[in-house]
C-alpha cells in the first residue's frame, strides 16, 4: 500500500523509517518531510493545513493509509474532512472532537473531572473573570502553573515561583501573549514529582500499550532554562514498573477510553498521556492526540511489531489480537539543536554526518532540508540520535559518541540526558 505521512520532523522520519521495514509498504510519501525522509521516502511540498491539496495528492498517488504527525491538522479537523470526502482512506489520527483533548486544556480538564481521571486541581480563567484568577493566585502557594488553553507550539506553559510575576504573566497571556491560544488560561495546582509519558494506539475500543518514555524539555543541563520541544528521551523508564503501569491502565487509560465512548467521540490513532508520579501515584498532566517528538525516536526503535500491520489493524478492528513486542534494550535519544534555540537561531548551515555516527546509532532528521545538493539546518531542533544497549548508560554514551561525528555551525546538545534516572 502507498502511505502518506504528514509532518516534517524527527517523529515523521521515525515513522517513515519504521514503515519502510514492512512488507505491506509500497511507496512512502512524507509531506513536507526533510533531508532524512528524502532518502527513504518521497517528499511532497504540501501545505498540510490545506486539506483539499492533501486530498488531491492522496488521489494522485493512490494513497490508502495516511498518518498525521503533528497536532495542528488534527485539531483543525483533517480527519473529519477525509471521513466526509474520502471515507475509504485510512487516517491515523482522531477527528476534531477527540483532538480537543490536546487542542483545549480547559476541555481536557473538564473531561478528566467528569470521568474521575487523576489530575491537578485547576481554575479556568478568561478576561471576564480575571479578578477570580488573581484572587486564586493570591490565595495559593507557589509555584504557579499557567497554561494557555489552545495550541501554542509547546510554549504555552509557564511555571512561576513569584506571586506577582504570576499575576503579571496571567494578564499578559489573557491579553494575547500566545495569540488566541491564551485567551483562556488554566491555572493549575503545582504537582511535585517526576514525569514520564505513556502512549497507546487505539481504535477507540481496544488499545495497544506502546513502550513508555521519559523526555527532557528544558534547554539547559539539570533541567534548567527555557522549555523546548524536547532535548532527548529515554525508554524504558526504570521507575515505571508493572505496578505503576497497572495503575495507569486502570485509573487513566481505561477511563479515558470509556469517556470517549460515552461522549460518542470516534477516536482512531495515538493518545499520548503526559503523566507525573507523585508519592507513588500517577496523575495526568496533559493529553496529546498524536505521538511525541523526540519520544517517537525511542518508542519505535523498541517496538518490534510491524508498524504498518498495526495501523491496518485499527481499521480491521483486530488490534486486540496482536500482542505488543518490545526490544528489551534501552533506547536513548539525544537531540542536537541550533545555537540560540529555543530563542532566535539561524538556518541554512551545512551539516556533515560522519560514518561513525551511523555505525552505532539511528539518525533521525528533524529541522533539515536539501539545498544545492547539501544537507542544511532548517529548524531549531536539527537531528535526533538514537542508540540502543542493554545498559542504559552505554546507550547514552553511544549517542554522545555519534553526535561527535555530526557537525554544523552552532551545534548544541544536552550531555546529561537520563541524569535523574
């Protein structure tokens, strides 16, 4: 079958890499793709938010399976569009109603409260009730967690120690600091614990639990500095044992699927649960309606199943018949980024990838493109390097060693991924 992957980051390169190993895959297309996907798939210069253009491409290339990588098209209703216009196309990604789990923090908090899913206490604030929000901050102890309700490219969550700064930031957010995304702000109770991520592939009724992961969002070592899209990830997570996973299944995954069914929300695709472990108990920090990046770069290398077969199983409703097969080794991903990221950074710098980098590691391109026959930087996060080993530290060391063979102007990466494990 011909497959179209929407997106152009490391997640999409990992999807293409995994699908290319399946005998079910014929031609793989990635829109827009990057310099890495170009070597294993056909890149398509498409605006993935222009659904009619995507439809024309799907028809022209006889695509039967489409995987939606990023959240924006899902929240905008791309699955609804194809359900109405090309119902025979298999689309991995929920319709707009299901994507609201990620598209609106307020929606997800109401959903979790309704279905008794453990999460932090919260208050929903808009301009008309800002005084209530200010009073809430004044009557609470810090740190203060402020979340833009809508999609804000991973930048809409602020954790603030000082009360007056929190009040000032609340005003700025409601005044459009993150555009329309922060016209509503969710003030959340701060939960003190350690975070991890759980992923399922589901047809809305049955689900497959994929390998869990822990990612590292801060730019600086020791988890300091600004939030990024992700500086690295580890899988499996040593503190997520069978007992913890059972709690996640019973208290979070099953109630989430039950809630979707009770609300008559069709859901075919991934659910990514951002979870925090507090005093031995799991709480949901956030939902995502797609796979994470760079988590995909550690999850898929550990998944031994035929990925294309799993995708088809969603639509044939026999996912429950397929046992998950996992590589017992640890996968460690370290992300190389452009100098200045997550602030201002330059693009267009030539990238050299030495043979030593590919000898021990998987190289997943994120912000890259081809220019005059050369691979150049084209984003803040540039290349993810993933290595596997039965010893976690050895997996990390392999990735570090491979990164030494990758060179571009301003290259930066964290050297402490996995430090808290």
